[in-house]
């Protein structure tokens, strides 16, 4: 009992001493709690404000200035005699970049021009042959017709002569028969002494003359028949010649016309070759195809260049855009036409623009070695899709933009 009493007293004493100390410590605890709650409220308010602000925008730092880079190459081969530009030099479309030795090309132009003159001379010499051939054929056809008509007229005359000789022969034969009968009667009468010798001689001579007349007419008739046969043969020959001239005339004209067409085609070919030679001569001057800055020069005086060889690279600076690689989770409500701002890291400026288009495939799918998820080594990764942002021209600092610069675009989606 003696031991427990002091312990109780000691406990009461400790409690009595701790109570004032706890009471003294409560104001400090309250202040710390208030400060903590205030900080938490400020942070929560800032987080809520940031969330309310950030939900209206989508931004990324995986973006760069993009544009066209024109690789310039010669269109003819030869040795370089002049180079007019240096790297990083601004150029305009049509400016002379370099020139190739045009001697061989000028010789080709002179040769082509001579071929054109030769083709023109050949065409001028050949072109009149068509009307000449037409006139010659018409004359030959007319002559053949005239010869055939004359031969036919001669044949008709020969046939009329044969008919006349036939009639004369019939009359002569009738007269000869009468004369022969008179001679025969005279021979009987002179034997009887009924007629005189002179009458007999007269009748005998008349019979001989009539016989001779018949023979003469027969010979004339034979000659006339020969002439008829000759005229018939001549008509056959002339008719064949007429048919030949008539059938060959169109072929000759067609041949001449084809020759003229061939000459015309030769002239057109020569003119085309001349145009090509003159075009090749113009290719001796390498001109800037676009306005921009010479980003790379790979040519010097004395170099031998060939068609297709890249000798200049020109970066177009008047037509630039931003290629921003957004995560696919950022594209839910993004669409073309939404306004955007672009902060250029190198220049420390912010430019305005708008979303122009959204890419048709992810960057990984368009890479040289696209992923093959079917192999079994599949890991789900958030993909990035390129978004093209158009920069509004005419802004301060636009002329200082260069292809490849890093930028931070921000698209207003709400």
C-alpha cells in the first residue's frame, strides 16, 4: 500500500504537468494545419485551373518546320564553265545557277537547221510533180483516146472500101460472064463465017478485059481486107494502151502524192529535231526552278555533269508549314481548320496558323522498317500521327524560318 500511493501521486502529477503543455502546444498545431490546408487548396485550385485551361489545347514538342527542297540536276551532259551562286545564297525562279559548255550543242543545232533547209528544198522540188503528173496523164489519156478514135474511123473506112469492092467485084464478074458468053458465041459464028474477024477480035478483047477487071478488083478486095485486119489489130493495141494509161494514171498520181507526203514528213521530222537541238542548247544554262535559298552546291567549274546528277538543292522559303507528330490520343477532337500557334525555339517568337490536314498513317507505319506486330513481339505503344499546320504568311519573322527548325505548336481544339 505504501508503494502504490506514491505511484498514484506521481501519475497525477505527470497528468497535471502534461495538460498545460498540450494546451500550450495547440496554437502552433492549428497554424501549421491551416498553412497546409491553404497550400493544398492553392495547389488544387491551380491544378483545376490548369486542367480547365489545358483541355482547350493540344500541344507537342515533336514538331519542326517543313517545306519543299528542290534537287536541281542538269538535263544535258557536258563540262561546267561557270557557277553563278554559292551555298546559302537567295535565288529567284529563273536565275542562272551554272552553265555547261554549249559548243557541241550549238553544232547539233546548226546540223539540224541544215537538215531543215535540205528537207524544205526537197519538198519544193517534189511538190510541183503532182500537177505535172496529172497534166501528163490527162494528155496521154487524151492522145490514146484520139488514136483509138482515129483507128476506129480507119477501120470503118476500110470496111466501107471492102463493101464497095465486093459490089464492084460482083458487077465485074457479071460483066465478065457476059463478055465470055459473047466471045463463045463469036467463036461459033466466026467458024460458020457469020461474023467478021474484027467483030470476033472486039468481043475477044472485051472478054479478056472483063476477066482482067475481075482479077484487079479481087486483088483490091484482098488488099482492103488486109487493111481491115490491120486496123483491127491496131485498134486492139490502142485499146490496150488506153486501158493501161487510164489505169496507171491514178497510181502515178498517188505515188507522186505519197512522195510529197513523205517529203513533208521529212521536213516535219527535221523541224522537230531542230526544236529538240535548240531545247538541248537551252539546257546548257541551269536555271533555278523555284525561289528559295541554295542549301547545297555540289558543282564546280570544270566538272563534267550528266543528266539526273544532283548539283544543287534549293530550299523553298516562301511556302513553309509545320509537321507536328501528335500522339494518337491527342487527335480525338482535332480537325482541319482549327487555329494554332507555333513557338519557334530558335527565334523565340510565336506565329499563328491553322490545322491544314491530318496524316493518313502513323509515322512508324511509314518508316523504312515498319513494325510487324504479327511476329508475336507485340507491345502496345501510343503511336504518333503527323499533323500539317499551315503558317499564316506575312508575319514578323516568317522570312527567318528554315526547314528543319524545332517548334512547339499548340492547337486550340475547344
